[in-house]
C-alpha cells in the first residue's frame, strides 16, 4: 500500500520551521531529507526513522518495524501529532545521520 499525499503533507507541516526539509518519492513511498541528509521514511502512512543512539534515547520503547518486506527494522514514530517533539527528534539525530553518498558522474 502506498502512502497518501495527505499524510506526507501532514508530516511536512509538523516539521515546518526546520530548515531545509525536502522529500523524494520512490515507488509510492517518501524519503524525508533534513538539511540534505536522509532522515526518515514514510511508508504505508507510517513515519519510520533509523535506530540511531539519539533516537533510542528519545524513543526508548518505540516499536521497530520494517518499512517494507525484507528491509531492516526502523523505529516507528507514533507521536506524529506533537510538532515540537518531531522537530526536536530531527534536530537531535542530525549529527548522527550519514552524509549523502556522492553521485557518480555519467560518462
């Protein structure tokens, strides 16, 4: 089941105020980027983030679920209605997020 554009818009509104939040659609789901780094996935109208140390500290009892069949488990963010919490979560995990891989030049 693909994620709805309405759910994406809701999450983007919750994150409004953070600098440089962008997204990319891939196979009916969405990847959320924070200041150029991949920060979260929206899959089946669920917000999933990598199980980083900062995330585990802020969400110690959060369930782990795969974004799609065969994928590694990620942290399910259930409290998406709390905009301040979501923004704080993204800010807390920013330093732990990996830099994007450089794109290969086309020859």
